[in-house]
């Protein structure tokens, strides 16, 4: 009894020291809180990471309970579950069977367990691959069927293209099926060979072949980890025909307008992508159709130039007269027909109460063409919005300055000054930079202040950006303040000292800083300019009065250039205020 108990204890102890993933002696063991099985830390971490990438549901490889790497218990060396590595070298740490590695029965049980576990992994992988292949085939077929139901107006060529794409995708999956089947067959052959070796040899003969069988099983296990389906997302392309935008146009008092042949224009109408159209009708014909036919043209008044499909239809009681075509429309140029319908047929079949009714429609050629036109329209609108923003909040100063000798300034906590920067409404500015910090922030932050060197105190919005080669690391801060001359205002804690030094803001002992100054809005900007203008006029008034007294109330020639220059500068500013080219960011 004692011997049997001892054998069981030894067997349990050796199995406990064996990782169930790599089947080697456990290195840095981790215990599953659900099934109490031990694994190498590196093995279970890789297992859970791969399971999370493939399915998003990492589970224990033994009990299949959902878990994370943090939930596994670390076993300290010296505990009963993790005895210290022997120093005498009698046992090879890579040998999971330890001292009983020569016992045929134990070897047989161990190999049987390895084969069963390997077969289980193979069966699971094979089932997963087959299930995924069937799922992908079903998804492709479902996508194809759903798409075909929605394209009842598609021409035969469209159906042909859809089916070609479908078969190409099925072919791609079938190609993957062939690749994965060959991989599985290769691993199956290795596994079958190992099983045959196991079944055809006695326990005693299995001892020397143990490493061979284990190596084959490990090779299969590692190979099965790489078996996965990598099919691109399924999408079908179809040039579906979009619905046209349709309008009606009535022409009255036809008899009188026919005599004068005065051109009749419809109201301006807008389609669903923002282009504006109008219909142009010549009651008695145009060019070579005069006095013989009704001439009608469709005109792109504003919007996106390009190829369009259009239709013009004359409505009648007994039937309609229709003309449709495709043409490239340019702005203010019409397309249609000189000889739309002869005047005799018009009077006999389509005139009612001395008037006629027309219906016209326009559309993009297909959805792809429509999306392209919509993108052009969106880009145009975005550009207009940006221009309106610049007009509503015009910058009066945007400059990038380079501050040098930064390293010495950090060490000495001294102040560095930018060059004097002039805005376009008379103000003069400069930056005060303390790379090593200012006042109580010395040694902790970089401080930046804005100073109005000369000008009239006003409310402005200030934006200061410390530039970086990586645009994501640009540090930008904005404030709104009524600044006073020679009283700097800004940020004591603009940027941390360590971040400034270590994150690449200092290049060749220099900093690049962009300063943007803007009034609250365009109206305020004009008001500020008026203040600067009045101040300049006021400063010149004494000189002008003195000249008037000394020259018998007649203006001197020296006064004319001064007033002329002021007047011209005011006019030039107003003209250029809303057409100012935005500054290009320098980063």
C-alpha cells in the first residue's frame, strides 16, 4: 500500500511540475483559479493573447473557463507546488518525468496523454476551420442574394459583373480551403505516424522512442497554432443607377411669345447634390430650326460640372414626347435639341389653353459618379465655410518665430525675447519666453507671455503654439484678454520642463513658436483699425494747425501727402481685409 501511495504521489508531483501547454518542466508557474492546473507564465500568456486576438474570449486551455492573465496565481519557488531546482544535477529540468523516465508504464501513460491532447487540439482546429469555411461561404451567398434583390433595374451586364465577383470570392475561399486542407493533411500524417509508432511498440520499446513521439506531437501542436483563415471582408461593387431629380415647367400665352420668339426660362431648381439647373425654351425654334420646330435646352446654371443623364418631356393628353441623352455639362452652357418637336405637331397634340407643360429631369450616370460629384460639392462647401470662418474671425497677426540659446536660458532661468511683430492694424507685439520658468514656476515649467509693445489696448484672442516635428505633439494654448501696453500676459505653466527637454521640442538649441493674434470678429477688427487711424490723425493735428496759421489758412503741399497716405492706407486695408490669404502653418 505504501509503495502504491508513494508511486501516486511521485506521479502527481511530476505531472504538477509539467506545463500542459509546452509539456516541459514549469518555468515561473501560474495556477488557474478554476481548475488549479499549472502553466508556464510565458506559455499561458501567449495562449491567452492568441485566444483574445482570434475570438476575443480568452479561456483556460484545460477547463475552458473565461479568464485573464491577471487572474492566474503566481507560485513562489520553494512552495510544495514549485520545489527549488536541485543543485546536484541528478534530474534534468527539461525532463517532465524526472526519476521515473525509465519506467515503461509511466512513459506509456505519458505518451498516451500527449497523443490524446494533441488529437483533441487537432480535432478542435479542424472543426473550427471547417465551420469558418462554411460560414464564409454562407455569408458570401447571402450577400450576393441580398444585393441582387435590390438591383431590379440593373442591366444584364451588371448581373454578370456581380456573379463574376461572387465566383471570384467563392474561388478565394475555395483556394483557402485547399491551402488549409493541405496543412491539416500534413499535420494529420505526422500525428498518424506518431500514433502508429505508439501502437506498434511495446512499453519497453517506447522508452527509447519517447523523444521522437513527443517531438512529433509538439511539431503538430505548433503547426496547428498557425492554421487560420485569412479572408478579406466581402463587398460587392455595383454601378447602380440613381433616381433622377425631376421638375415641371409651364409655358403660357404661346401664340404671342411665338411671334417674338422670346426665350422662356424656367425657375432655377436644385438637384439632390446641390447643382442648379434651368430649362431654356425657344418658342419658335433656334438657329436652323427657326419657324419650324420648338427648341429646348437644359442648362447647368451653377454647381459641379461633369457628365449627366438628362431627359426632357413634353406632356400631352394622348401621350408624351420625350428626349433623353447623356452629355458633359459646363456652367451656363445648355444641351438639348434644336428640332425638339415640329410646330404643327405641337399645336395639334400638346397645346392646351394656349400653353404647354414640360417635365425635365437630371441625374448622375451611376452611384459612383454621383458620390464623386457629391464629394466635389462637399469639398467646395467646406472651402467656403473655412473662408467664412476666416472672414468672421480674421487674423491680424500670424507669425512663426525662432527662439535661440534655449539650453543656456533653461539653466540660468533667464528671459528670451522674440523679434518685434507687427500686425495689420497698427499694433506691435513680442513674445517673452522663460524656458526655465518664471517666479514660483522656476525649474518646473516653461513660461510664455505676450507683450503689446505699442498700440491701443483692445480685446484680442491669442493663440501660442510650441511646434514639433510630430504634429500630434504640438502644444497649443488659447486665451482671450484685453491686453495693456507693456504689461505682459500669458501662461506661467505653459509646458513642463522635463517634457520640453526630453520630447524633442528643442532642435539645434532653438524653439519654434507660432503666435496668432485676432480680434473677436471682423466688425471689431474694423473698429480697432479706426482707433489706430484716429490716433494717427490726432498725432498729426498740431503740426497741421501750425502750418495753417503760418500759411494764411491755405493747405501746404506737405499736408497733402500725409492725408493722401492715410486715406489710401484705410481704403487698401478695407479692400484687403476679407481677401487676406491665410498663413500657412509651419511645423
